[in-house]
C-alpha cells in the first residue's frame, strides 16, 4: 500500500512510525514532513494547507490511503477534496472539523445538547466584551473563536489582563481573523485530562488518557507552549471518571454531531477538566493532539492502519483497539528562547538508542545533516511497566539527543507521580 500523511511535526512522525509497522505498507509520503521524518518516510515539499497540490500529488501517485493530521488542512476541507477524487482518508470532513475550527460552534453545540462545559458568553463587538468584563467573575478565560496554533486561549487573573486580552484579539488582531469573535468563559478548577478517541461516526473507542505539560517552566510556570511533555495514562482518569465521560460527553458529542448532519470520523480529542462537579469539556480538537500522540501511540498494540481504516469504513465496532497495560512518558527538547524568539540551524545529534525513541518535530536537513528548524525540536518517549520507570527512562534517553541551546523541563511526570501516591 502507498500511504500519504499530511503534516510535518512530532505528531506526524509518531503516526508514521506506527503506520510503518503494518507489513502491507510499502511507501509512506509525508507532505511536507521534516528532516527527522525523512528517515521513516519520503518527504515531499508540499505545504499542509496547499490542498490543491496535495490532491494532485495523491492522484498522480495513486495513493491508497491518506491521513490528514493537522487542524488547518482538516478545517480547510482536505479530506473532502481527497475523497472527491476517490482517495479514502482518516480525518473528519470540513463540516465536522468545525468542532475545533470554531470555539463558538463547539460551545453552542455543547449548550444545545447538554454536554457539560464551562459557562460562557460570545462577543463580536469589542465594547460589549469590555463592558461584560466589568462584572464577570475573575479569573476568567478568553478564547479566540478560530484556530490560533494552540495559543488562542488566555487565562486572565485580573480584569485588566482580561480586557487587554480582548483588545489584543479583537482590535490588535494578534490571531488575525480567528480573534475577531471571542468566547469569554468561566474559569474551571481541577486536574486536566486529554483523551483521544477513535470514532467512525457511531462507535467511540477512547485511547489511553494522557497528561500534558503546557507551561515552559518547571512547576507549571511561565508562558504556555504547544506542550513540553506528556505522560500516559493520566492517574486522574479513573475507571469511574471514564464511565461518566463515555455516557455524558463522548457518545453525546458524536450523537450531537450526527444530529447536526456533521458526522465526525477520525480522531476526536477531548480536553477535559475533572471539576468538583464532575468532568467537563474544556475544548475539542478534530485530530490527534501534539504531544499526546507521542505517548499514546507507542502504547497501541493493535495495528494503527487497520483501526484508521475501520474509522473510515464504519466498521470500528468489529475492530479491536488494544493498548498495552504499561506507562509512557515523553520529554520534549525545545530551542532556547521558545515560545518567544529562538535561533535555528543547530545540528541535532542522537545516539542510536535515542533515535529509536525520538520523534522529530522541528528538524530540517541541511548539507545532509539534521538541524533545528522550530521551537519544539524533539520528543523522546519511553514505555515501561511503571510511571516512575517511564519518567526515568525518558529522561535518560533524552540525554542522548544533543543540539546547541537545547532546553527541557526537569519535572515532566512529577504531578502524575504525586497523584499516584
């Protein structure tokens, strides 16, 4: 089989490494891929949002199956365009990808169908938003309506911070059109849990839960990032919580999308908070999370391609989705200065052992050498029998990845270890 994976980050590298395990797979093309992915797939310099060129390449190369991994091409209708040419895909069509593409849509969906989430108000007029903030409970959460590279959420501790965030989004245009409408919502408390789920539009089969570490600094300090590391499973996601989520959140979400004629097929990401009043949805993503994918897929014992095709074909009910009864930890190495300004072009070296356990997110090939090309550069994952072992091993393996200015948090997994105790 010839496969095509759209995207070029650590998540896509994890997906490609998993897909490679299927003996039927002969060739995997990554569009655009990256310098690290080039070890495991044929990278083609076509951007993930260049839908026309992606489709032309897929047709020309007789692709048997495509995986559209990032949010932007999904929201732009990449799956629709490929399917119109007869190429089966993993991922939702644009009408369903709106669940991530518009915060307003997803909040209104939850309200309409009684899916537990934070209380909220929507504003397209900056003055109305600022007036509302005069009396809104503080802290509060300000969200840009559209996609913003995972950075369109501000937790405001004061009224001044909240108003500044609204002005930055609505007047300053820091997120472009995505911030012209904002959602102002209730600040929830409790541990956060990420759950990725396979779905064929009727059946939902959740993957192992995970815990992301979003802040740049140890002990969850500093700026928000795309994620500095993850562990799985998440100790706060007990079997009782999982049962509540399936009954009150997962299945109702799929049913709501069907009722809106927006059947969702692919990977639906549930960002949850386990509040004192029970689990609530913080956000939906219409795709695999990053870096959650880098701890979840290494635990998958079933064949990923088989499961993906079952989601496409509507046969997920008859398809086994099995995960190892183990623990995984992923440690991210970032460029010094991320998520603000940072330099690129430093050579990346890895020991043979580290390379096998590492997914490359921000790497390019220059004169035959792998060099840094992004903020988050690599993610190194260990799978062990206990969380303690997985954390220790992930850091040991991560020591085998070197580049100038490499930065990592030193406390990935510590919150989960404390929760276990």
